[in-house]
C-alpha cells in the first residue's frame, strides 16, 4: 500500500493534469499547439539530460548531418513530445465518426483496411514512437475496427486510469503490458487485432537487430506471436502534417506469413523487417520521432554503454 504522502502527491499530480486538460479544451487547438511548441523549446533548454540524449541519438543516427541541424531536430523532437500530449487530450473532442475526415488522411492503407474487413484471421499492428501513435488505434476504433493495444501503465495510478479511459473512449481496448500474454493470445485466436509499440528497448534478453546503423535490443514476442498464429504484421504510422491536428495515417509495410516461411531465421527476419520499416518512416520526418527515449540503452555483450545514457 502506498504511503499517505505518496498518495497525496499522486492525487495532486492527477489534479494538475485534469486542470491542464481543461485548459487545453478551452482554447482552439492551433493555439494549444503553439503553446506546446513554446513549452517544448523551454524544456529543451532547461533539461540538459534529455537534450544531450536526443542530440547523441541523432548524431549517431545521422553521422553526416551538420551539428546545427541535429540540434534543431533535437529541439523539434521535444516540441513533438509536447504536441503529442496536447493532441492526446484533444482527441476525444475533435475526432468523431462525422469529423475524422477533417483530421485524418489515409495513405497507402487500402490493403490494411481490406485485411481488417475480411475478419478471417488475426492481425498484428505495430508502430513506433513516431508521429502521433495514439491516433492509429483511436481512429480505427472510431471507424468500427476495434484494436487491443498493449501499454505500460503510468506510475501514477490516477493519471493512468484517466488516460486509459481517454484512449478507450471509442472502443479501443488497452491492456497492461505486464501479464498481457493470455489476453493477447485470446484476441488473436478470436481473429482480432493486437497493437504494439515496437521500438522499445527489450533489455539484455531481446534480439539485437539493426536500427539506424546500430544494434538495438528488440522484443521477440511480436515475431513469435506472428509465427504461432500465422498472421500478418502491419507496420503503421500516423504522421503529423503542416495543418494543425491533421495526420496522414498509413502502412509503411505489411509482412505476410509467406514472407517469413521460407527464411532460415524467420524470427530474426520478422524482427529486422519491421524495425527497418520503423526506421524508414522516421527518416521521412526525423523531427517527429521521440529521440529522447532510450532505444539503444541495452548493448550487445562486450559493447560499452552509450555515454549520453
């Protein structure tokens, strides 16, 4: 049981979040996003730890890029994180069945929609920390294609419950990452859609595959589930456009069972291919990637940790 003081802090944090959300709902979304950019710039300047991590990740990912451009991308990435928070809070207000077309443009998504309409097999849909990854599941659920997404709850239980409720408002189901195996397998057995954020560090037991020229520890579970249930893996994205609260939603790649069945190492093939697809989507607009997150935290045996982590 949490100590009273800790519970009080959690409740105060939750209250601050709700007040911030109320403020966001009171103003036009364009103004909200301009404020988010300003806050992101301030955070970039005062938060040395995350600033240096973002710059370090970018420098190693784009070694030929000039320093001034790397620093600008790092700042835009922090702004992107703040925009994401505002957009997540605003989603329930702005996206409905009658309004989604004002905010979402589908690109290269026909095959994905056909697979979801058939409902004759399970599907695995994944993305990375790129653009507004929350929009993907929300829009699909709004259109009548519910997904079950895996997420790690926030440490603050009050904030976590509220944010999960926001994300589940249109029928999307969010389940906690810990102990999700049984529920995930049940969804695939019932020919449902399971969603993952697939570019998280998987620790020392993960599979190391190439991501921006460096080995990155990646979870094996996605590939193992695809192989066990013989289902396609769709790598999707929701890329922000220049228009406020407007996104291009599409599929970067689709990995079909026949693609890996002839491979000598099918698990490695699936894991590397979807990781490459995430890299390809990020390269199209690096400022929309969460460069502050510790994607390369775990290193292969014998390799030293990265200094900025």
